[in-house]
C-alpha cells in the first residue's frame, strides 16, 4: 500500500516544530540573568555554553527539517517501510533537545564534556544514518521516487547524505579527544550543509524550460 507523502511531511513538520519548542524551553528559559549587575558583561559572557548549545541545536534541527523536505520533495509515495523509518527518525528528533541540554550543562560545569559532545554528536549521527537508510531504500524502488529528479540528482543527494555520516562521525571522534574541537566540527557542518545540493533539481528545471519553449 503506497500513500501520499504529504501527510508524512505535515506530521514530521509538527514533530520538528515541537522539538524546536522544547529546545527553546530547555535551553533559553534556563538561561538566568546574572544577579551581579555590577559585572553584567562578565556574567552574560559566562553563559556562553547555553548560547552555544542553543544555536547549535536550533540550527541543526532546522537543518534536519530542510533535509527532510529535500528528501520528501522527491518521494512520490510512501509505503509502510518508509512510514516506519520516518517514525524512528522523528523519535530521534524528539531526543535532540535533551542532548542539547546535556551539552550545555557539561560545558557550564566543566565536567563530562567529552561524554556530552559524543552523546550530542551521536544523536545527530543517528539521524544521518536514518536519512541514508530512507533515501537508500527509496532510490532502490523507482516507483517511490518522483519524476522531478533524475539519476544525477539522486546521486547528488546520496553523496550529501553520506558525507553527513562521515562528518558527524569525525566530530564524535574528535570530541571524544578534544571536546571544543568536536563542537567546532559540528559548527562547520552546519555552515556547509545549508548550502544547496548541486544537481538536486536538474530534471525539474529542464522540464520547466521545455514547457516554456512549447
């Protein structure tokens, strides 16, 4: 039984929105204004672990949302396997605010930083695994793929998803040795992965151009 993926996307958007709301609750509302207003600048600067965890997590969840749309923009129908895998993906998304709060607390206290960075990175690495599994399953069954994407576009998305696995695995390994370095690799990951995927919508563009000519 194949289903219209629009409902899958709508449900996923709702879960991701809730995850962002929880991240705001756990990270932003827990940031208390400094009591010593005579040294306010120093007090605000001392809250940098909370700022860092908030920005990283918000941008990473936003990236999950963007990549989820990129993937489902090219999925024509969703069978029960896709529905199940997407549910597991959303279950991991719901865990991300907790991973972020662990990261912020570890950097505030100065203890357990390596474990916190590895845990935070592993939560996102699992998402990368699930993106690869879903896309790999769909690309093997062309009935599930939309006609708006050609083989080159499928390969371009596959390369981007595989790169995410390697990148996040590197962040975890480095974070286990030097926590700050692991966080820096995740920050670089965010900057790079917001870039468009070259060749992703080549077929759709060609069809529009042919339509304009006719």
